[in-house]
C-alpha cells in the first residue's frame, strides 16, 4: 500500500510546519465574530420571548372574552365587578371561576362597565390583560369584541 503523505527531509522543516499557528490579530478577529454571534443570539432570544408573552396574554384575554360572552348568554350577566381580576401571576384572584384558569404569569382585570349591562355604548364592559414579563397591555371591549394593544 502506498503512502500519499509528503515526507519532509529533516526535523527542522517538520517543526516549522507545526509551529505556524494563528497570529494574535487573527485570534482577536475570531473571538470578536463569536462574541457578535452571542450578542445577536441574546437579542433574538429577548425579542422572541417578549413576543411569546404577548401572544399568551392576547390569547388569554380572547378566551376570557369568549367565556364571558357564553356566560352572559346563559345568565344575562357577566362575571366580576369593576377592579376585580383573575390571575395566575402569584397574586390571589378575586374572581373565582370553577375549572377555569389562565396562563402562568397573566392577569386579567375588569377596568370599566357593568357586568349587568356589558353592551352599554357609553360604558362598555372592558377588561385588560398583561403578562408579568411584558410591558404590553391588551384591552378587550365587550361591546364590539375587539382587542386593543396599549
């Protein structure tokens, strides 16, 4: 079997080949590029995490609005009073709904309107949702069924 490796003539020639490495400048460039990738990854992770928290809060307020609408059709009244909230952020809820929970970190608070007259055009039944790890607040207007981002 034939060996395809090129043989060197002496030890000094061989050691010269193996002693050549990266210069300090080349290493600095590689380290800088790696650092840029880590920074970009951290920024991307922060943005996508915030977006995920916002999607969770928006989903929960829509589901709560649908639940309230269903409850109103059966009982001719919504659940909760002005200032009350249903929460899953470590603070105790003052709206208790059996077999109903919202996502971890989310709180939904009733901010206006009457549960007896949720479709009042002058003062519609309205509630807000917020995730504890996001600054975005979503507002649900019961009269028109729309969600507004604040």
